[in-house]
C-alpha cells in the first residue's frame, strides 16, 4: 500500500510507481551509498496507524533524444525491469 502521493516521475501515477517498486525495488536498512538520493515524503494521511512504512529503493534513469527527455524506473540486477 503506497504511503506517498507525490507525483515524482510524471506521467506515471503514484499508485503505479508504488506497485512497480513493490515488485522491482530493493528493501534495505539504509540507503545505498555513492549515488544521488531523492526521498519521497510519506503522506501522513496515507501512513495510517499500522506498521511504519518500509523504504523501497529504485533507480531512475534519464533518456535524452534531441530535446526530448524521458525519465524511467530501472529494476535491480542484470536485465532488470524498466
């Protein structure tokens, strides 16, 4: 269940990003080192009173062709989902 509502990788809806992250992201105790990190804020209205939210890490990449730039999510491992 997503606990964020920020539309941080348009045009992908936050719920779609959450489902993708649950399938292809990595659960870690702390952030991976050596790369830029952007934390998406927890929406208190979505967090509820249950267990604290877990942190799922995913990679993003930008693809530029001419003046067009598209950001994508990249799954873990060799041949990970995009």
